[in-house]
């Protein structure tokens, strides 16, 4: 018997609640994520139900009640190349990397909260007021406009904003408790772990950290940084053409550690890349690499740092040479 529209909506809402409960458990597998993506795309009713239930979850400010998500699928562990191709220590490291890749999965909290989330490439988002946000690979934002302000929360990664004029509501970007407020401009906000960096390409902004509430004005080519719970610190000036270089499909590294370099390159790959062992601490990586050729960039970094590269399918591991 074909279900009526109210019955379909009720079923979709129940399924959406189960999916969100599963996501919030932080135990969702890669297979389940693929199932969820297919379910959401299969029927507009599913997508609307998910958006509505996610809004309820956000408003509640807590995880949904525990529920039973869709049954897990068993994962098949990949076969490793023979010892003639990969040494036993390397195979063991690759095995650990493969297991981590299958178990860790995406950042589920970001998946649930984000209104817009970039994959392994830069994405451009038109905001409700005509402003534009460019999201670097892996970045995620929440859009929260109301009658009094235009607010964007940066959940992860790098975002560059071009703000539309003619709207009296202030345009604010929040990250880690701090606020960057536009004064008619284009600017980048970068959230990296427990630190946030702001750089202005044109116009001006004011940056305010939660710690002091003091406002630091920035104009074109100026930069600042604040840590979670810390004050805003002014940084040295930058060439505006190098700010948010990722918008031109470039990965710009300036004396980055090996771990920092690999992390920046890794966001442009669907499969994970790992550094195993301890590269020489004085190794610093500088250069400009193509974001659409991340494997070439990884090989270049490995050469600069005297690291060996091992690959298993899409998974890549770098480790000091024996």
C-alpha cells in the first residue's frame, strides 16, 4: 500500500532523528556515511526532514536522545602488497593507517551543524544578502542571519568573504569565541586547531577576541591572530596577493613543519595521508604547490624532508628513511 504524504513525512522525520542520533554518537562509520548521503539524496522529503530535525537539534543545544542508527556494514580490510614491494614495518604502518582511516571517518559534529561544507576542492557559496563566501577544502560554516545581524560561524578551515554593501545589518564572522566584523571589505578567516588568523585583502575589519573584548582594527594587507581564550595579537603585514592563495588553486607553504605541510596538502585528498615517526625537527618546507595535484605536492615535501612515501590504494604514509 502506498503511504500518504503525512505518513511519508512522519517516516522521514523518524529516520532523520535516527541518523542525527547516530552522527552525534561519534561512532558513525564510513559505510554509514555513504548510506546517509544516499538516503538524503533519494527523496526531497528526506532532505527536508533532515534539515528540520537538525534545526531542532541545534536549538536544543545538546545531543538527541540515544537511538539505534541503521545497522552497520562489515568492513573488508584491504590486502597489503607483498613484502617484495613494501617492507614489514612499512606494511604494519600502512595497516595502522588503513584502520585509522576506516574508523575515524569525518568530523560528525561538523557534518551535523554545517550549512555549507567544502570537500576536497574550493567551493563558492552565495549568502542570503548577496555576499559571497569562498571555502577552502575541508572548511565548514553555519549561516545565521536575522533581523539584527548577518552572522557566519566558521566551524573549521579557511574562508574568504566578499561582503555585499547596502545592508545595514553588521556582518560578523565568529570562530572560537572571537568575532571579526566587516567594515565593507574582503577578508580571510582561518581556524586552525585552537587558533584563528584574520587577514584583509581590501577594506577594513575589526577583530575582537572573547578574552578582553578590545577591538583591533585591520586594513588591507594587515593580519592578526587570537587563540581560544586569548587576546588579539597583530601580525606582520602580508602581500594581499598571497592572502587566501588557495582561491587561485595554490598551496602556499612558508617555513611550515612537515606535519603542517602534510596537513595542508591532505585537505585536497579524499583519502588520508599520515606522517609516521619523527621527521627532523629543523626541516622546514617552503614553496608553492598545485592544489589539484596533491600527490605531486606530497612527493615534493617527502623529497625536501628526506622521507619515504608508501601508498596503499588512496592511503599514503610518509616516514623517515631506514
